[in-house]
């Protein structure tokens, strides 16, 4: 049976769940997309696709564990066993799940969780900011693989002044020992007391890439904070805390990697 087989004229007072799946509007409501009534409006207006096919019938039932659902082109995560957490890593914390030397590591924040979580976007011990933690292996792989080109945004503190042509130089590319590195964008955010805060956006994932790149142009980093992965933003999240991603944020990550 197709994952989006219509309900074959069943009356609306029948149970939502049966051997043939769950009503699509209930699935959307449970996933936090919209209320049941609003979900019905989305379906009627042709804004919902199941397995690539526009679905407009209210009787449609799907298997949430198998079907791929998009609303307005954004994928909706339907499985309730998948976890998506944003961590604001503090400086001095390792981006590992354990450490033989007993140093602080992100695994200590997850001791009460039973899921095996992957970290997306490792940061070195001295760096701070956004790390995604998830047990969605497919998404984690795509977010970290350079072929998908997911941009990452950093705020770096470096010595001032900043040469006017530094941004152009970084966009053209800097030759490092392991190859050329280019930024997608470079902006000076603030200059104060001989220090500058610059925003660097790039889709590279090599170790210490921002620090090495800026050191190579005589602007060694004294503080580095990752503020964004794709459209996922750190915002005002307190250091050392975890928060659950909302459905829109999860959908944005899926869109960034073509899922």
C-alpha cells in the first residue's frame, strides 16, 4: 500500500489511528506544524506533499515512520524518536562525549539522556558557541560533509586595525598547508581599544580553520564564537545550556542539505 493511500471515504468520526496509518492532518498537528484545523486548510490548498506528491484529500492516512512530508517545500520531521538539540559550548569544554583525562566535555551534559547523539560542528577546546546534537545520522552526515556546503558563521576577536582589502583577500582564498581556504563573507562588526570583532562565514569544516586562516593573514584569534550553522542560530542561549530545536529550525536544516 502507498504511504499516502486515501482513507477511502471513511467517516470523520472514526478513530485516527488504524492499520492503514494516521490521518495526515493529525500527523501535521502532532509534529507542531499547525493546529488540526489549520493543517486541514494546508492540505486543501495543496501546500502539503507526501513522498513528493501533492495531497489534498482529508481522508489521507500515512505511516509517520516511513512517509516523507513537506509543507511549503519544507520537510516536516515526523518521527518522535529523533532528537535535535542546540548546545552553546563554553570555552574549556571538549567537543567529545567522553575524556580519559577527566576534562570537561559535552557528554557530561547528556548523562541523563538514553539516545546516542552525534555532535555536528566540532569546536576546539578554546572556542565557544553553537553545536548541534542529534541522533539523526543522515542529517548529521550531510551537515558535516563539505559537498553539501552548509555555511557556518563565526564571530572572531582579532587585533585591530583591519586592512580595507582583508575581506577581498579572504574571499579570493588563503593558501594553508592543507590547501586553499576561502570565506563566503567577511565583515567588521566592531573595533574598540585595539581589538576588532569580525564576522566570518564559510562552509569549510577543517580543524581550526578560522583560527588558522586569520593567523595566516596576521590577525590571530583571541576569542572565537560560532553563532550559526545554516539557518540555525545561537541567539541569546546561555553558555553551557541545551535547548530543543523547534519544528521550523529542523525543517530549515533539512532544506539546507536537500532532504
